[in-house]
C-alpha cells in the first residue's frame, strides 16, 4: 500500500490526465505522477527538472534508475 495517496483519474487536472493516459498506454508506471499530483505546483516544478534529468541530460540514465531503485528499497517500496 502506498504511503502517498495516488490521485485517481477523475481528480487529475486535464494535462496530467493526458500524461497519465499516455504513460499507461505505453505500459509505464504512473505511481510517481499520481503521487506528485497531490501537490500541483510542486509537480510542475519537479518535472521541469526530473524529465530532462531522467532522459540522461544531466546524469546518466542508468545511474538515475539505480538511485531510484535504491531509494524505493530503503523505503520498503517495491517497484
């Protein structure tokens, strides 16, 4: 069970719902997006950094994934 409430489709802003729908269609996990949707301003600011970083523009993408998995494991979150 997540510790952060994952915002359901009917409560997502239209642009976030569009993003979530596209992610789900591609078989991607939407938990991070739904969790951050609890704080819309933080959501916008974090993704302005996160997406370029996640695409390997500031750190190697493999390193980012290893860090993400380690943080999840330390928090008993099995993703």
